C-alpha cells in the first residue's frame, strides 16, 4: 500500500481550505440551533455523564420525544469547542474544516489499497471539493458524519493489516478495528457499517474470491466433498469475530434507545406512513434521487421533507423508470465486479460497498427514518462514487487519444465543483439565507416556508414572517405547526382574535383519540403545544382563566408525562392564587424531570408566594446546583438572602449578585442590589461604586439615585448629595422622599430656608395629607420667626395626625413662646426676606431623617426604617420560568407569571430592621428633646 506524501497532504488540505474558508463566517443555522445553542450538554456545568445518557440534542434517551440519535463522542467535541470559545460559531466551523481535511487524507490512504497513485489522488481531490459535502462540513451538526468517517476509515485501514506476511491472523489490528468501529458508532450510527465494508474487502479483495468461486466452495463443503481450505477457515474466523462484535454493538445500541424507535410525523417522512405500494415505490425512487445528487449537485436543498418529493402512488408513474434504470445499472456493476477477479472488478466492488452499505441505515428500505433525503448522509457513500469516477478516469486516460480529454474533463469537474462548493457555503451564512436558497429549489415544502418565517420572526419582522407562515398553510393545509406559527405571529402583532382562530384550526387538526390506542404514539409531542399556546393566549383575559386551565388539563390527559403542560398550568394557578395546586403541578413536573433547573426555580417562586422563604431558598439552591449560572435563580435567591436581614447570608448574596452581573453586565438592578448589600455592611465606598454603576447603565434609576443621595447624607457628604437629588427630581419630580431629604439638607446644612420651604410645599401640593412634609414646613415657619403661621401649621398637622404626641408638644411649645413674647411686647411675626436664616444655635432639625416614623415594607418607597429611609429598587425581580421553546412549531415564550406578578418581592421585616427602628426611635426622642429645648428658649 503506497503511503501518502506530504505534498499530497498539503495539496488536499489547501484545496479543502480554499473551498471552505468562507464557512468560518457562517453562524449556527437549522439543526445547529438545537444541537449547539439549546443543548445544555455543552455547558461545563452539566455533568459529563449526561453526554452518555442523552441524545444528540440533549434530550434524555428515556423520553419519548427523544430523537434516539446517540452520538456522545460528537457532543463531546462540541463541548470542547464550548470550553475554548463558548458560542463563537467560527471555532466550530474551523474544526469541521480541519476534520474534513483529515477525512480526505485518510480517504486517499484507503484508495491506495485498490487504486493506483494517480487515480486515488483524483478520487480524493473530487471528494474534497464535492458540493454535496457542504451540509456535512459547513453545517456544524454535520460533524457527526466527519468524526464517524474518520473512525470508519481508520477501522478499515486497521483491518487491512490483520493478515501477516505468512497469511496468518494478526489479532491486534482486529481488536483495534473493533474499538474504532465502536468509536465510529458513538459518533454516528452508520459507523457500524464499516464492518460490512471490511467483510467485502476480506472476501473479494484480500482472498480474491469471485461470487461463483464462493458459491462453489460453499457447495463443495455442503456436499462433503472437500473441507474448508485453511485460508478460508482463517477468513471465516476473522469474519465471525467481526460479526459477533457487530451484533454486540447492535444489542448495546438497542439497549441505549430502550428498544424504542423515535416518533416521526407524516410531515417528516410522508412515505413512511403511506400504504402499500406507495411506500415501497417512493422509498425505492429515493435511491435514484440520491444518486442524481451525487452526479449533478447543482440544486441542493437543506430540507427535503414534507412535499419536496411527491409520493409515487402508482406503477404507471414515469418516475418508476428512473428507479428501474438505477437498479439495472447498479446490478450490472455488481454482476461484473462479483464475477471477475481482475483489479478493476475489485475496485468496483469496493466502490459499491462504500456506496451501498453506509447508505442502508438512511435508505428507509428496512426501517423509517425522520427524513426523506438528507445530503449529509451521502458523505460516506460519496466516497464510493468518487472511487467509481476516478476508476472511470483511469480507464479512459489509458486510451491514448482520450488521455488529454480525460484530464481536461477532470480539471473542469474539479473546478466547477470547487466553485459550487464555495458559493454553496454562503447559503449557510444565516437561517434566512439558507432557507430562502432552499425555496429557490423547492416551493412545495411547507417546512421551508415556516423556517423562513422563523428567521424573519427572530429579526422581529413579524408582518413579513406572517406572509411566509400563511403560505406554509396554503402549501400544506394540514400542517399543525404552520397554523401554530400563524397564531403566534398574530399574537406578536397584537391580533388576539386572529391568533385564537389560528390556534383553533391547529387544534382541530390534531388526531382524534382512538379507544385502546396510545395517543402519544400517534402525534408529535411538539404538536400538543397547541393547547399550551392557546391557553397562554386566552389566560391574558382574567375572565377566561378557567377555560385556559381546562386546556392545560386536556393536554395532560392526552399525555400524563407532558412536562410543559404542568409548567404552564403551574404558572396559571399561581396567577389564580391557587398556590397549593400550583405547587403540586410543579412537583408533578419535577417527578418527570428532576434535572430541570427552571422547574426548581418556579417552585421557589411558589414558596415565596406561600410566605415560605426558607423553602424557597432551598429550591433556588436546587436550581443553582443544576445550573450554577441560572440568572433568575441567582438574582432572586440573592435578593431573598439580602432581605432576610441576616448578616450571615450577605457574603453568599454578594457572591451571587456578582455572578449575576457577569451574566447580565448591562442590567442595572444587579449593581443596585450589590450597592444595597454594601450599605447593609457599612461599606460606603463599595456602595457608592455600585450605585454609580447602576445609574450609569440606567439613567434616572430612581432607587439608585435616592439611595446614593441618602448614602452621601449619612456619610456627612450633604454637598455631594444635592446634585444626585437634583438628578433624581429631574427624572422623578414627584419623588416625595427625595424632596424631604433635599429640604432637610438645604435647611440644616445650606441654611437655605426658602429652598427647603419650596421642597416641602411641593410635597403638600402633591399630597396635602403628608404629615412629614407638613411638619417640616411648620419648622421652616418657626425658622422664619413667623410664630402665628407656625402655630396654624402645627394645628393642621395635629388634625392630620392626632395621635402624634410630638406634634402636640411642639404646638404647646410654640404657643408658650408666643405668650412669652406677647408679655414682653415683642412682635409674634418677623417677616423674613427670602433667604433669611436663624442662628445655628436655633437650628431645628427636620424629622425627615430622624423622626419616629413607620416602617415601609417592600412597597414603592422600599426598605427604609424611617421616612427618608433606603428605597427598594425598581427591580426586575420577575418570578418567571423559562418556558421551553419548540423549534418549528413555536411554543409561545411566555413568562412564568404575567405582568401583575412581575414586580413582587419578598417582604421580610428582619430582626436587624427592628433594631434599626428602635435606634432611630431613640435618636428621634433625643432630637425632640432638643427641639423642645430650642423652642422653649429665648
């Protein structure tokens, strides 16, 4: 066997790079979204063992909705990509290009075992540039084909070394072959077919049998005329080992899928559910269709399902002629290659084995698969095709008069294929370009219209998306998913009536229940989401909540293991304030999937609503154990710990908020709550830094501005507080606490009684019953020496708050002072000019910061223990779930709770809060004594 030179390796690698370098600019499209973007198995937080428990798409193999594609080694390479570059598509495409180059080199090495040096290089060059490979190379999920092919070719090369120089069996290569076959199968199922290729090579190439010789030998043995020759016995022993190994791999594979085939709908593969002879005629017609794609890859399409290829329903259909011609040609090649022993026959039989055997699992001839035609499954069969072309080139080029023409034709073929491949790569740049290019080839596939609509929907171009979804319903009127997409788009366009009508049409197309037949086996699990979508739509109307609940229960009755129905029903029950039932719904969903972090998170939200913060924290922690970077669980659990008032929780709350801001660096709420934690811990510098960060991200962030001003005031930096308060009041001119704090600073520190007076008057203009603003205005009148007005003001304040003893005492003091001044003949009112102030000795502190006020728990004005206390954030503390989306049919992306629930937060009055209140009360009493002393003085 001739080795591959470095020049040939560089030539093949250069050609692959030249054809596929533009694929590095492509994104994740089509199946890449499910396999990469939505696949949790790629995340480092997911245990590695999950790769061997879940299918290619990250769905547990035990679940009925699983695709049953078991390819853990392929997923492992995706995970390595994620480890180095997370979701940077370029790195995934780069690795695919490298793997394709490796396959080309290995294929060249394999070709050298039955082709001459030149012909094998031609085969490898054609394989490198063939346009049919763009789906396998440029589509990231095509890596399954690439990896499986590497191990498949390596297994074949290992097997070719299993015969020693003395024709004895060398077992090490055979053992290596079995290991490599297992690896190929763990990359993609068709890898196991290399065993058949090895058997063909052993019998017809290595041992040199022809079919007549093989039949004659078997006949002689059966008649007892002769025993098996020693060489035949050795061959038989090797084949027995290969077959037993294959059977073991098949048994393991069947155990992995738990003896269940995946559920496909008639839309995925219409012929699979057709009757005889339509099914057989159509499946056989697909063979020449695939052969034509290899011969003439001019019109390539990413999706051949649904109505792409109409069913062959009659023997009189002219397309049956193509099937007949295909079988005649294939039979002719097989007959001549099996009849003769010359090298040409051996080359053809190896080419046919590479074409036929790897294609069998995808052929639909023995069991149905989830597609009609898929270009990427032709990756390995195209090797045999390339061998046939190269062998034909060899035969023609040896004829002198045709040598130059044959080289010219090969050159043109390689050039045109390379150009086609390069241009085809651009189709995979985005989902929109991919599906619009497919519509140019085929307009009878509703799925393509749907997917162009999805691409436009992702761009928020709902009006244009709707046109494509409606066209999908016209192309395939019974496509449930298309009607669901129409409904969802109408909903996004705020056309609820039209959305409901579309969902009702989809619901009417659902298969009817047949007594005695399991419903789940007759319908795609995703189609049941029509009940979820319809219920999500109508529950926006509070008068139809029971109707929505009935739809959820109907979906559950059809599939008791329908996890999404329990999740959505739990959300509805929470909205209906049926907390116990909501909790039970989530617990039932957790019985079906205890590894779902979103479910634990939603259960924690129910616990919060049930006033059980300790249980809520436990469930938040469960969610974070499963997904340590679950953003909502991080935020809300940290908020819960922060609001508990227990200092022991603060470090962990701080850590979670820090992780949250790593995940959501543009969310001001995370930085705001870090600032609040720092204020709790008296870390003023850190608190200022976090508040400034929050304000920088969200201009006019009310709570951050107010608490930053309060922080400055408490830190004796009143001058710094004033511009912050000015910004707060510019954005929120009716912010009463901000006005109180500003008035306090203006009067007590800036000696600007007129400015303070304006603040308090603004408060009373908005709320004439505000006791704090009214009392502080009374103090301003006292500062202005207008005792009669101060008296009237205090009387009015007392009428507003008759139980406030300090107001009564202040009124008594003012009256006493007025009596004393009258007796002394002094004027009771000294009209002050604007800006007049009293001496510092008689400075009267406002009650704004230090009076004995009520505690505001959780409401709009937040968390403080006093009138100008700290203010809770404009949090986005939404208690919501991550409703699972279903690609292609479009489950509505609804929040766990509707907007009426979105701004709730746990209201906890902590021991620390109570102690702070008592301290404030003590300070207030001292200040009241000081006020009384000043008011009583001369």
